[in-house]
C-alpha cells in the first residue's frame, strides 16, 4: 500500500486587494493564516506562528510592515519555514516588550516615531536597525565564550582531542566598548593610547590601501575632535577674569603642549627649537640671565625667532586718551614686553657664537631674528582704542604683536579650512 503524502507549506488565496497566505500541514490538520500582501504595495502583514500552528508570541499576533522595500529589513524572518517574526538578534528586545506592554500588533515603517499606543508598538525601522549590530556582536561574543568554556572543560578530560584555544578577537568589540565607556580621551590611560597607536603602526601597506577611505575618515575625525578640544581649552583660559600670578604660567604651559599653534603665526614654515631657552646676558656674577619663552626657527633657513607670552588680561593701552578722545598710548606692560623681547634678541646676537659653540644642536642662525609677542585682547577695546593699537603695531618694524583673541581666530580659521565644507554639507 503506497505511503500517503501530506502537503506542508504555504498556500495563497487571491482576493481583490490582497493575497492571503495560509500555513498548511495536512498531516497535523493545520491551516493558519500566515501572511497578507496588499496589492498596492504599501503593506505586508505577517502572523508569526510555531510549527504546531500556535502563535509564536505570548501577546503579539501580527507584524505589519508599512511602506517598506520589497526586501524587509534585517532582524525579521522573511520565510514561512521560520514562522516569520523576529530573528534571534531582536528576540531579547521583543520578548521583554511583549511581556511588559502586552503588545497585540507591531507596526514597522521608516516613516513613524517609535512609540506604544492602544496595544500597538510602532517601530521606526532605521532606529531599530541601529541597535542590530550591538546585539548581534554581544550574541557572537557569548557564543564564542560558551564555545571556549566548553572546550576548556573538555580539554581537561580529553586533552588529546580538545586543545586549549587561543582567544580570538571579535570584530566590532573595541568599537562597542569605546562607544559605551569612553566619552573623552582623558578616559584612556597612557598605555591605552599607546596601544591604539601601536596597533595603527602595525597596519601594513596593503591593509591600509584596502581600508584607506575608512582610515582617512577616522584620522580626519580624530584631528577634528583634537582641534575642537584645543579651542575649548583655549576659550576656558580666555574666560578667566582675574590676572593671577599663575595665569601667564598657565598660558605658557598651554602653548608648550600645543606649540603647533605658533606655526599659524608665521608666513614661512617653522618648527619649535626650544622653550624656556637661555639667550645670554649673564655677567661674571653668573646672574641676570635672559630666558625666552619660546624659540622657533625657519625650517629652510634655520633663522630663529623669539616668542614672548603674556596673558589675555595684560593691558595693551593706557585707559585714558593721550590726546583728545581718540589717541591712546601703549601701556607700561606693552612697552615693557616689546623691550623685553628686543633685549632677548640683542643678548642672543651678541653672544651668538659663544652660545652656538656650547650648544649640542648647532643647526641654527640669527639674521635680524623675528620677534613675536602674544598679549592682551581686542574684545574689550573701543574702535578708537583699536585704531591706536593697530597704528602702533603696524609701525613696529621688528616686533609682531598678536592678541590672544586673534590667535583663537587663527585656530578657528584652521578648523574651518580643514572641516568647514563638511560641516556646511552636514548642516544642509
């Protein structure tokens, strides 16, 4: 007697506005609605089921996809053989939601706000998809850890068959950890930072070429965040209202840490030569030596330049007009700073050959060396005061005078030059 065959599968029923599908298992006598596809293309409805025909979830009875592409987003079963519904990646989310909210229907669309209302859970597919890699990574890590644990246990009993496995790195783990736990660079230790740079240095040329775009984007983002942090730190110092004893020291420490800023002040390529440099001036009593805050040199000619740092609170003009109401004299601090840096240059040039002969690095010259002073701020000056200040410094032949707020604008200009077009396109 021939063996009786039973039909198991999904059968369609064509209606005027939609196609209705039924999961059929003749052996078990099952016929349950499994799917509806609307002919206007705007909606697909799944009725998640188990193989015995019962609903897959405690409360959820259907999942409606509205205005979705033909291929449904990841995280959802598309085949009747799986009974539709959510894949294992979203199960931790959906089971918790189902138990807590008693959901009757889930509606998935790109054009809705995620919310729960009147027994219906509305899910924005893009927002939901952003959580997919995080959960997927955790599941992969869990599987690897279970596999390693099982192997370790079995290796104790059957060492010839089960060898200890080396721990494998799971792609995405570092990104997930940093995203969750690291909000700023100070959260990392020196060892953490060094390890990241060591890893980057081990990237081969071929590896770099394969991921060139990704590497360049990461580098650009690091540089952007770095400059943003420099600007933020600069503005914090600039907001200090009191001229304290350590304010000049704080500024000098800032410029020592970010000495690349000085390169924005020159019209030629420069590099730092020395900070807190002795420039001569001692007598036989070994006293009264001159110290320059920073010495820079031209990368091509080796000619040095002197930089003197004051504070943003250092007055640059006398409060009261010198003549009428629109002519102002420079302050005692301003004239003193000019004489100070010129005196440093003078002492250095007088003792140039002696200093060079005693220096380990002899690769420098001094040809009427440039002097720069960073001092004061323009923001509090009136238009008349700004005019007097500009007249004074434009006629200062040997000393360039730059205010702190002008330096800040130069840094912001660099940021705009490097990242301005990207920020503009993002804003649009």
